[in-house]
C-alpha cells in the first residue's frame, strides 16, 4: 500500500479509472504534458495519450460545454477547472444542461460527467484563486456536490464520482493537498456518495464540517478533549444529496451542534444544515446551533486570508458557547 | 505594406428569388427531381405544422411557441444532408430538420405544451433536445464531435444557432474548438436577421457572420438560406469534409424570420411592413415551387392535393397531442438522478400527498 497525500489520491483515482474504463477522459487547461497546475494529472498523458488527456484552449465555458457533449455521447469526461474561482463561466453549462439533461429528456440523454476543481483559501494565491463556492452548486437540482478532505476519501470519492451516472461537482481543498500522507490501497474501492463520515466519536457536542476545515475542526476536538469535552466530528463530504440522518443521529446523542465552513456565512450550506436541525431535531437540542463560517466579504487577498478563514480557536469558542447555554 | 494573412467569404446561391437557376453546375442530388420534390413537400408540411401550432397557442391549447416560418429551406436541407448516426444539436425552431430525423410533430407540440416527454422523442436517441440558453448547444455538438474523434467513429455533429447566438462566447468557443481539435463539426448560423427585436446590423459590425469562422481557422461560407439547393451543396461539402477528418465548417444561412420571434412577441413593434413584404418575395417555398414547376416536376393540382394532405396529417398529430394525458406528479422527481436520493424520496412523497389532498 502506498503512502500518499490528498492530491496523489486524486491522481491515483484518475489513473485507476482510466485504466479500467476506456470511456474516461480528462480535459482542461494544462492537464496534459504539464500534469495540471497542482500536478493532479501528472503522468496521465504519457500513460493514456493526448486523445484521452486533453489540453484544451483557455476557456472554462468551452471545457464545460465540451464536457456536456462528451458525456451525452457516451464518454465519461473528468473536466478540470484550474481553480474554483474560474468556474463561474462554467455554471451556465452545468446548471442549464449537465444538471437537467436527464430530467429534460425523461432519461433519454444523461450527463455522467465530473467537474473537478481545487477549492478554498489558505495557500497565499492571487485573487480568485481561493474561493469557497460550494453553495452555488448545492442549490442546483440534478447535481451531486462532493468535497474530499483526506487522501483516502479523495481516492474513494473520486472513483465514485467518475462511476456515478449523473454530473458531480468535485471540490478538492487545495490547502490540505499535501498536508499529510496516509496509506491508501489502489484497490478500486469507491466510497459512497450519499453518506457523511464520522471522523471522531464524541458525546458532548457535534462538530459538522467539510473541506479543509476538517483540519481545524479535528484540532478543535483535540483542544476540547484536553479540557474534558468530548466532541464528535463529522465530515459531510457529500453536501448534495445531504445525509442528514447521520448528523441527526449524532445530535440526538450530543444535543449540541457547531457547523464549520469557510464559505461566507449568509447562504452558506451551514444554513441548510441548521435549518434541518430546527425542523427535525429542535427538541434534541439543548443549545442553539452555532455556525463558524467565513465572513460575508469577498475572500481577501492573501495577507488577510488567515483572518478570514475559520480558526481552531473560533470553533472551540463556539463549542463552549453551546455547552454553556445548556 | 506586407499582408500577414488575407481572407474572403464565398457566397453560394443556385436559385434566385423567382426560382430561376443561376448556375450550370447543378449537383447530383438536385438532378434527382424526385428528391427535390420530396424536400419541397417536407417544406410545405413544416409550414402547415407551423401555422397550426401558432393557431393552437392562440386558442390556449399550447404554451409559447417559436415559429420556423421562412426558414424551411435551411432546416430541410440540414435534415436531408445528415445521416441517422450523425448528431443534431438544434436551438429551438428547427422542426423541419427534426421531422426528417423521425421526431413526431406531436412531440414538438408536447414540448411547447409544457411536457418534457416531448424531448424523449422518436428521432435518433443521441440527438440533443431543444436548447433554450442561446448558443450553448454549439459546444454540445463540439463535445459530441470530440467523442467521435476519440472513438474514431465516422460521425458528424451539427449545431444550429441564430444570428444573435454568434455574439455569445459559447458560439466562438465551439468553432474555436472545431478548429483547434480539427473536429467533425458543422455549425450552421441560421441568420434570420433578428434576435427577437435586435436586427442583424446591431448584433455585430462584422460584414458577414460567416467570417467569424475565419478567426477560428475553419472553412466558412455564406449561403442563401432560402435556397434549398445551395444549402444542400454547402452542407454536403462540409459534412463530407468533417466525416473524412478534414475538420469543422461554419455555414451562414442567410434567411428571414417571417414570423414573430415567438407567440409571445409582436414583430410589428420593431420592423416595417414593407420590409416583411419584401422578405416574402425571397421566401424559400415559393422559389423552389417555381423551379420545380419550370421542370414540369410539380403541378398546381399536386400542390392542392399535397397541402390538403399536410392539413390532414398535422391535424392527426394535433389530435394525438391533445389526447396525451399529463404526466404523473412523480415524473418531476423520477428523472432528476439515476437513483432517487433519500432526500428526494421524502420530497416526492410530500408532493404525491399534496397532489392527492
């Protein structure tokens, strides 16, 4: 078994699926000979040829539209946007076509495509290279929206995304691309796309998060444990469709919930989870739901980005507020 | 002065407004008079359908409908030039093409009548449905062409787009992809002179829309879109090139939208009666009829008989459309994903309960 980091999990999944299924193709800017700006597609063109690892002209709308055409005609395209902030021109094709092809044609045409993008802040990148835009996609019916937050989950979830018969938005938290390595077997075992992952069991408070905030949230759980507070940590992983039952089961046990995400507070996906807790778990709660989120400001340039992103201290403080309220 | 590159745009026309042949190099297909008569009959059928669809909308039996009046030669030429294996990515008024590909008039009506099953049509299963977001379908055709190229299949993808659509990035992206990847792609700009109320001259300062293909490095031509023979010649050439690996072509079909943009539009607000009257002089059906009659291939009696037959056939389709029962409420959930997620199962149950109550 190989010791790999998150981005190597992406590469391993792409290579595995391309070898297994000749209809899988990768397309994007610089994905070929350059191996992608983050090296997610490194070595793939050498292995599978330029017809299956396709360097496109510099146009995200083109990449998205070609991807729809490829998918409808029986290919399994995995499109790469170099950064999530470059996905805005893709949204027309994704929302207007990829997401509704199946329902529009009552199942005659389908769009089994993956739209991958490095996601989120924290790597001192230029403007538009550090966005958390998952909520733009969770409101589009017909999509799956997935965020991988560990090497193993990157591998297993990307395999599942490629095999899924419907379009998947697949975000990769670039801040933790190379945070750590873990053993991942290249066994072709996909992970389910409709469950949350409980990363740590606890009994006093439930911390719900996704993406790179898994790092701070686990650190917060450690800090709380040092003070005798037992925190359960859930990586939502697939935001759409949401596995609310796993979150609800946890809250039935802990009676308190803190939701952590780096996307802006208002309209962020944390609001959806909080609303469902109010609808379905109000009487299980001993304290108001807490949200630790990015602020409602454009993502600042990198000198201030760490002040924008949720910190371990903010998560710990929110958990303590929830505990103090009950 | 040194010239880095120079270009020209050919204009192709065989039949003039009165149906007189302008060229001696009549292509083989046009020498087959029976085939020309068949194409003519389809143009008439499409126009009969169009008129009756508008009447249905006016009497509250159809939603907003986009007419194809005046564009029949372009549409029928495309339909006759493509094979079943090719992929057609239409915008939203290309019924003539689709009828030839097996789409039933009742299915067109079903779509505009607010029922998605119209898109699950009887035409080739790989053809795209109508595309409302302007010019986006051009990229679907390009993506399809890329799939054929990857799989080494001798198939062609053809998209239609309006004159307004050529202002959109997706149009340029598609022809650019066609050039950059040497795709088996044909993009037909159906230049009907108006994008709702905006006339062609306000859409771009470019002298022709065909020349936009020059920037993409693909073969580009302007054709009289009301001349079925010229359109077929241009399409046959483009499709043959595409099928044999010689890349993409842009065809600008110059025509005129004789109708309103849709039944929700009133074109009298933005164009003069004189202009429309002049356009009727150039319309495609009259000119092909005159040509066929000059060859003694079509008579007034046949005309009368065929138009009556068209009415009969379209009425039968309308009856079938009107007799179609609405979809069950559950249908709006059942095709959202291959398998209904738990979340949606619950919403589906709610919707079914609400429908029952």
